[in-house]
C-alpha cells in the first residue's frame, strides 16, 4: 500500500515537473516574442521619424545654402559650404561612431531586456547583484 502511494506521488511529481518545464519554455517564448515586438516597433518608429527628420533637414539645408549663396553673391558657394559642413559632421561621426553608438545601443537594449527581469524579481524580491553590477558598468 505504501509503495503504491509512493509510486502515485512519483508519477504526480513527474507530471508536475513536465508541466513546469513546459510553462517555463512557454514563458521564455513569450518573453522573446515581446522583446522582438518591442524591437520591431522601435525600429519602425525610428524609420518613420528619421524619414521626416531627413526631409526637414533636406529642406532646411537647401534654404541655408540658398541664403548663404545669395549673401555671397554666388549660389554654388552656399551649396559648397553646406556640403562642407555635412562632410565635417560625417568625419566626426565616422571617428566617434563605434564608441558612441555602440554604448548607446547597448545601454538602451539592456534597459529593454533587463526591465522584464527587474519586474519579475521585484515580485519575488530577489535582486541579482551580478546584473546590477553589469548595468552600472554600462
């Protein structure tokens, strides 16, 4: 009788472990989907706003080039000056882009990914000091 009862508990334990593993796998699938969706939404938003900003910048540059050209008496001078300004900005971005953009992208991506971990840890009040130390290093 005791062995039968023990076998029932072992069978129930096996079912519970399988359900736990399945639930955990489903949770991480949903978490990955959520993070991928957030990333896609941020990418689309960046593309839309970036496109409008480029149109704005194009027309503003054209206006300044025309204004400078009229002031100097030759329109081509204004356009060359604006092109030179953009070339200097390009060289500066080319020089500092790796360190500047990599840090910004890593920091923002970490906020998105680790925010979910913080929310789940706050529910259990289990703060992971390793994650906090890595976040402070960024």
